C-alpha cells in the first residue's frame, strides 16, 4: 500500500513540473512576440517618416522647378528697353454689344434672272459664268417663229397705213376742188386712223420681243429676219448660266442670272431679348472666318416685322459694300451690333496684346515683384473691340503686363532652352 501511494505522489509531482515548464515557455513566447511587434512598428514609423520627408523634399524641389518654368526675371532697364508696360487690374463699366449670327446674300434689288421673251431656238451665246456685263448687253441670240409672224403683220399694217394716207390726200384734193363730197374725206380719215392703230400694235409687238423695228428697217425681206437678243437689264456679273446653244427656250426657263456683287445683304437673326436695343440705322461690323483680321462696316437698313416662333428671332438686314469682292453670297458671318443700352456691366478687360495663346489656353504675365513676372492661365470671355473679358484667373489690383507679353514669352522660352542645354 505504501508503495502505491509513493508512486502516485511522484506522478503528481511530475505533472505539476511539466505544467510549470509549459507556462514558462508560453510567457517567454509572449514576451518575444510583444518585443517583435513594437520593433516592427517603430521601424515602420521610422520608414514612413523618412519616406514622407523625402516626398516633401522632392515635392518642394519639383514645385521650385515648376515655378522657375513659369517665371521670367527682367530688370527694370530691360523692361523699359523691350517696351514692357504694366497696369493694375480693375473692374471696368461697359455696355456690351450684341453679337449675332448672319448669312451673306445677294442684294435682292441688284439681281436679275433673265429668260427669253418668247419661244425659240438658241443660235448664239455670248456670255459665260463670271463675265462682267453692262445694262443692255446681249448675252445670247435666238430664232423665233413668232418674229416672222410679227414681221409679216408689221409689213401688212405699214402697207395699209401708207395706202390710207395717200387715199386721204387724194380725197382732200378732190374735196377742195368740189369734185368729191366731204363724207369721202371723213371715211378716208377713218381708214387711216384704223390702219395707224394696227401699225402701232405691230410695233408694240416688236418692243415686247426686244427688237427695235426702226433699226431693222426694210433690209430683211422674205424669210430673212433678225435674231432676237437676250439682254441684261442690269450691270453686274453672270453668276449662273443654264443656256445651251441649239436648245429650245421659252419665257418659263431662266437662261442667265446676273448680279451686282459690289453691294450685298447680310441677314441677321436678332433674339427677342435684344430687340429693344436694335433699330434701323444702327451701326454694325461684319466678320467672317475667311477674313478673320478684317471687318466690314454697315448699318441695319431693315428690321423684320414678324418673329420666328421656333427660334424666337427676328430677321434684320444690313447692306455692306463689297468693292474688293471679298465677301461671297452664302458665307456665314458674325455681326457685332453697336447697340445702345442704359444697362452697363462690369468686368476685367485686358488689351488683346496682353493675352497670348499657348496651345489652346490663354495666358498673361502677372508682375509679382519689380523684376519678376509669373505666367498665369486665365479664362477669357467676350471680345469687346480690341479688348478681352477675363472671367477667371485675375484679381483686382494685380499688376499685369499689358504690353510686351510677347517679349516676356520669348524670355521664358529662352530660359527653357538654356536649361535643356
């Protein structure tokens, strides 16, 4: 019995010792884990701090480089020599002109569509598209059966008139000698009047055909008769020709279109909100994409009476001189209307020469120190004459180079090239 108890005591002691050893190992492992965690955290914080410091230093370095890329240093003497002038930015009051879209058209009072006065066959064409012609000039000639009929009727009427005149002279002679009664004289006068009326109608028929019968005379006999001329009623240029030699023509088909291109119409769309500021006689300037540097002056000669219900616009007409033939009918145009208004706006306005393009963006040079200029991007608005509205990028009181921006830009580019070297 005693041996069994002793053995049990030894086994309990062994278990307790094993348990104590395991707990000691767990405590050591825990201490090692804690120390490792704090060590890694410290290293990470140190690394992140170092990285942030490095990034900050690189950012400051890059920012400094960027600043140098947009800054020009120019002495006061160099500014004066180069013509650089600076002015303070300020809000200015102005009455904004009206800008509207327009289309250039032919002057409706100076265009003619020309066709034959009667049916016939074109025998000769004397004008081509682009030719300059004068009033009354023949553009083509055609032969017409109607002319033959007119000539025959004219010859008959003229013959009857001559016969009636001689008969009246004879009756008047006989009546004066008391050989014939007065009623014969009266009848002879009546016959002459009727023959004269027929002759006048025959002459008018020639006039309607465009022929002066007095110039034709009697040199055309039998089947020989003159050709009918197609003439221009105005001076101008032939802008369209549909006539073909040998074709049969008539009054229903235009053969030529002649227009005076020295004066054109500009048809403008005036929005409803601007109608109160526009009236006949208002001055306008017309500009086109083809001639961006040139403007054409005119005045509003007509303001429409009816509004387009879809676009809410009214048509206005401007007459412009086109002496050099630069403007072409069909061109689109932009019209600036010098409209008067009691309402004024305020905005920052800069001369156009103070603003320059770099790619698709607008820039100016702002003076940040007496000899230091910073290139700054701005947002432009409306163009008012030779000045540009600035909607973003500048504040009142800032000093801007209003002259010499090109010189400053050249200096900036020069510095960039030197840095590349």
